[in-house]
C-alpha cells in the first residue's frame, strides 16, 4: 500500500469503513494475500463539503477522475474566510461535485489569477502534494535584468499577521526569473519558485526594487491595474493513477496584457 501512496492513516480509515477495501467486488482485509490480475478497489468516501454556490462560474482548464484544474479569476479566494462566505472557489467546487471534499493542492492569493489544482480524493491529494511544478507570470515596476535569481530569507513582519519581509532570521526563499518583455513602465517576468514561502514572489520583487504592478501591500502602484499583476500560467504534475506527466497552461489575463499595450 505504501508504494502506491496509501498512508497508514488512510488505510486505518478504510479498514473501519464498510466496504472500504474490496477484491473483485468482495470485501478483503489489508492482511489478505492477493494475486496478480485481481482488482483491488479503495472506497474513498468523503465526509465533508462546503456550501455550494452554482451562481459562480470558473473555467475548467483540465479534468480527469483524480483531479480538476480551475482557471481561477482574480478577486476570488480559494477557501472561505470570515470576510468571504459563499464566493470562493471551494463553494463553486461544491456545486459541481457535491459528494466530494474540497482539497486544494496549490493555493493562490485572492487577487492572484490562474491555475489551481483540486484533488478529488485524499489519495490523489497526497500524491500530488509538493509534486506540482508551477510557472508564474508577473508584471513588475521598472526594468529588471534579462534573468536572475533572488535568494533572500523571508519572515513574518513582527507587527503583522499578513505582511512578510526579507530578514536574516527568516526561512530560506529562492526565486528564479527571466524577463519576457518590457516597456517604459513595466517588465513581464516568467517565474519559477525553488521554495514556496507565503507572498514569496511579491516580497522578493519588492526587495529588488521592482514591486508587482498593483501590489500596494508591497509598494506597487494601482494606477494601471487594481490588483497584484500575478498569474499562475502553467502547472505540470504526474497523474496520480497512471504516472503520466501532464502540463496545463493558462493564457495571460487581459488586465496584465493591457499593461504592455500602452506603449504600442
């Protein structure tokens, strides 16, 4: 079981669940011997869900039996919070799959747009966790080098529960980027994260004097765009059941594109 990514915790749950593990349609114990060619089925029942909201509309970029990848718009949180009840990606997921638990594999800030992968069961979530390669695109203020690496530790601002900063006693954080285009005001960067700290891209580019356009939390200006100009444009991962490498892409949204049309 461990070789197939089934955790001890999940196995314990399946053993206690009626019909949790079957062999060729018949109940089987975890200690029973099985033969090559026999079909073993794990009945992965979900026992919680969010309030469904079918009035929302989020494009699906990719879907199979194990997962669904949404192309999340900016301004939509992934998870409900005190200020957001009923208007999140989780609420939309609940309307599409009322029998499933919402399990986000990669999380995007409310104002960050782009690809967000949701596992359809606990087994798929475990296999996908930490194994997704993400490519981000950001419009940043000013001219940046053609390529570079920002290696600067990130910590929580001592007086804030939201803000992060570069500080020597922070956690190691590494961001790789290359410049795709630029005009007199902005540069468009393709970004690959070596680590995954909270607000890493936003903090790192502010640290080098090139905050994200629209990111007033970290020094960006909102004159041309009312949100941080950050988009998750590519996800690559192994399909949990088959191991097939899958790559999903999302086009740069119009509000970021417009930042580079102003100079034409």
